[in-house]
């Protein structure tokens, strides 16, 4: 995913994966600038990633919109 985003030189998006302390669970963070359409669903690599991890969840993934109330060079 990161190589695909880098190759596409996609502007207006920030994307990160974080490993939780249990060493198994991940959190994906995505920020898309106002007025920019999320480019992830249009990337073949994103669709491949979604298909590849689909059966590996202990529980269904959750998605929540977040409101950034403060950030220093992160979001």
C-alpha cells in the first residue's frame, strides 16, 4: 500500500498503519483533506489488501470517523 501511494504521488491523503501492543491487532489511520476524494478504493493494491486480510480477523473490522482536535505534524 505504501509503495502504491508513493508511486501514485497521491496528494491530500495521509495513511498509516499502527501495531497495537498485543502484537496482532492493527489500527489504520487515514486522513483525506477536505474536497479530496479518498483515492484508496481506486488503487488495485488497496483492493488486494482488503481481499488478502478479509479472513484473518478475530472480529469484524470497525471504521469510525475521527475529528482531529489537535496534531503536531501527524494529521
